[in-house]
C-alpha cells in the first residue's frame, strides 16, 4: 500500500473511533472489533515503519497534523477546547492503544513519537502515552480531573491554573492513598468522559459547568485549603453521583 493511501486510512480510522464512547463494559468489544476489521492497517503500518524512518515519521505525525488543522477551524475558544477534549480522549483511549499493537518492534517508538509531535504542535492540549494494557489495567489516573478540566476551560482557565493544580495534587497526595481511593478513581475514569460529552451536547453547557463550579469544585478547593480532605472527598463523590444520575443514566 502506498504511504499516502495508508495515511488517509489512518485519518479515516481516527474519525471512526471518534464515534465510540469510552465505557469499561464495551471497551474490549470495541478494541476487538477494531483489530478484526482493521487488521490490514496494522500490518501496513508495521511494514511502513519497518521500511523507513521517513515513513514512520509521517505516520507518527499524521493524526496530530489532522487534529491541529481541524481545531484551527473552530471558534470561539470554548468550542475549540471542548472539541479538543474529545480528540484527546479518542487519541489516548482508542487510537494510540490500537496503533500500539502493530506487529513491529518499532511500535513503542512510533506511539511515543506520536505523543511528542502532538504535544509540540498543540502544547495547550497535551496528552500522555497510553497502551491497551495500561487502560485495561486502570493504571491511568489523570482522567480523574476530566470534569474539572471541562469546567475550568468553560471559564477560560488554563490547564495549569491554580484550581486544576490543587485538585490534581489532592488526587495524588491524598485521595489515591486513602482507603477506597483507587476504586473511586477507577470508577470515575470510566464515567467522566461520557458525562462531559453529554453536557457538551446541551445548549447550556456553560451554565451547567458554572453550577458545578459553584456547588462543588469551588467548595472542594476551599476544603483542601482548610485541610479538610475527607469532607472534600465526600463532596466530590456527591458531585459525581449527581452528574452520573443526570447525564450517565438519564
């Protein structure tokens, strides 16, 4: 297969994967379907990467270039940020883990290079490296701030803003080490992306996010500042349960 045709098939695959919602009960089914249906793409990608460094570089940069171009077409900034969250979730949950299973010793080099190019081209929307096994094993914990990130971006707050940094430090420094904390993070990892997608599809997403900020996230941050981590945990769980009821199981 010619490299140009392979690049187009990879872009088409990425677009197809965008239609899948991440859920632990269907994740393996989706990935098995992709492996069966697109086995040829895996084989051709491996062949191209083993053939030349130039082809591997073009494959690694294919989706970052596509996403960067698509995001550049979107305004205002809030809509662009919301779409970027969808692209990031698709990249780390489906596309990168799938490409990471090519039958080649170059697979880790390829996916790590994809992350490097993505983060260089879109520093405001950085991603981390992921594999099928790491997701299946629930080793990823950064998703815990998925809703918080959506709220902050709807209020034009940066990814490294005080609020997000505070909650990430709380997650890693207290919640993860507390009794049942790992289970909370795993459950949240499963439902948060779907909640955010469904809020984003409403006509009043900004109002919903502002309500989440006023009722939950702002008070959580104050509790952290006052060294009341258990109360923050209870409030955060209450937020997730409410959003789960309203948007995950409407």
